C-alpha cells in the first residue's frame, strides 16, 4: 500500500484544524457580527449621523451587550493567557493609579472612564469573539469599510470644496464627524490606514483590491489636503519603515518607485501645500504661530516634569500648566504627555505594552511562515494582518510626535487584533501538532515558538 505524501498528510491536518475552527466560528457567528457592527458604528459615529440611533443610544446598548457576553464567555473558559496579559494589566494599573492620585481628579476620572475603560473594551471584544480567520477578516473588513466611507467623504468634500476652509493661512480639508473634524485628526486617520492597505493588498481578491485602491486614493487626498504637517512627517517616516522592512531587491524596487513617483506627485500639488510642508523645516507659516506655540509647550512640559517628576495625573497637564504659566494648551506630543502625566513609570508601562504587541506579532509571523499551510489564503491573511498591526503601531508613534494619543483607541485596537492573531495561530499549531504527531495537546498548554510539529 502506497503511503500518501507528507504534504497531503499535512493538508489533512490543516483541514482537520480548519474544521474545528469553522465549527467554533458558527457557534460565535452572531457575536462576531455584533462586534463588526460595533466597530463600524463607532468609527463612523453612527449615533451622531442617524438620529434614531442616537436617540436609542445604539452604540452604548450594543457595547454593553457585548461587554456582558464577553465577560461571561471569558469567565467560563479556561484558556492560557496571551503574552499581552501582563503588559495590559501593568499599563492599565498605572493609568488607574494616576487617575486616583491626580492634580485634577475630575478631568482624570472623565478621561480614564471615557477614553481608557471604554476604549479598552474593543480589545476585550476581540479577545472574546474574534478567534478564527473568518472572524478576523470580518472585523478588519468592518474597520476598513468604515475607513473607506470616511475616505469617500474626504474625497467628495475636497472635490466639492464643502469640507475645505481656511485654517492657518491655507485651505485645509476637515473631517465630517467630531472624531475626525480637525485636519490633524483626519490626516492621522488616513495615515493609520496605509499599513493595512500596503500589507493586505497582495493577499486580497480583485474586489477587495479595488476597495483598497479606492481607500488609498481617499487617504492620499486627505493626507495632502488637510495640510497637516503631522501627517506629512508620519507618512514620510512610515514609507521609510516600509522600505526598511523590505528584504533584498525589494528595497531597490521600492526606492526606484519612490524616486520616480515623488517628483511627479509634487509637480501636481498647489504651491500652498508645498510651502506648508517646507514650514516643517523653516518654521515660517502663512498665518498664526503654531510652531512657536509648540516650542513653548515643549519648554513648559519640561518645566512641569522637573517640578513634578512623579507625574501629575491622567490628562492633568492643561490644568497644571495653567496654574504654573497661565497657558492652557495640552502637550501636543505623545511622549511629553506620557512623561508629564504618568512619569517615567508610565513611559516604561506604555513602552512595555507596545514592545510586547510588536514582539508577539513578530512571533506570529514566524509561526505562520514556518507552518505547513503557509500558502493557504487564511495563513497569508493572518501574516499580512500581523505585519499591518506592527506598522500601524509605528504609524501611531510617528503621529505621536505631534499628537496627544496616550488615551486614544489605537493601542487597544492593535492589542485586540494581536490577541486574536495569537489565538488563531495557537489553535492552528495545536491542531496541526495533534494530527501530525498523533498526540493530544493538553488543554491550556501553549506550544513554544520553537516546538517542532514534525
């Protein structure tokens, strides 16, 4: 009797594992869809767009329902913790501590509840419900669909001029919702989409490629015509990251494309946006003194840190700055916000949190690359999504050079996707290991990254 090839046997293992995953997906399909609806509704702020949804507090009700379901599900399961458990607990604990011991208790509590507790629920939803490739595709698809809608609105608003008006001496594109109304926020949204477009495009089907291309057009328009120097710097640094991350001849190809495309693109830009970009280096502006104000904030932030080296509390900088200098503006810098609000302890906690997210995704990419079913579409999507999350983190760090992002949803979004990717990868490896070796994996036992499946 002829033995089947090893590759066929591996294929049987993957099919067996995928069958288990598909069964699990059916069990949680409703909650997966609810999570996708929540992601879509939150990013588009449907409660503000659709009066009836706002009247019934749709996002609040859906979020509360998902929280209850997520807590019940996680309490009833006996899963081994993911690598993110400790850094999340550490960072969350630091934020709670600096909410209690704050120079502005009212402001700190409001920000902690509204922007830390609520935003962290997104990571909880991913951890509880998004555990299969199908579910992850649905969730990421919901996010990108919301971004596509925002990109379309930006494109139409720019084309018609309905969302463009003078700001700091130049016509600047503004967002259609409160979340992204400011040009800097709108530009940051577009920059955050670039990693997902860049990494998911090669593994997408024709229709998905068309949607991603449309999103790229919208994001490009938004980044350029918001006139956000924050967005310009972050986009440049992100492109540099894409180039650095390339291997072999890929570096030369990307560099050649940029050298050809950049001069052509610049030649089509209106002069006021070129001048806006140049002001990053010259500090000369058409109107206002934004650069001078940022330099003043930098000096004040250093003085606040020296005066309060153990931190002033969550989002308490404006109050302390007003008391010390009579000026109210916040830090406009992620790193100064961390240092002044949470001290060096907060910087360490935040850095540890992000380091583990990046390291975990690197491990996931290695596992997927070395798995028997690497050519499988789901595996390619998992790897692409993992690489997009890492680049997304760097994009937000680049934007943080000029933005106050410590208490934003971006970090919890990245953490949630990473937890989902980890669960998917672990489940796939355990299924493959069980079939290929003929052994049963103990419940809750995590395979080491170096464990062989042969």
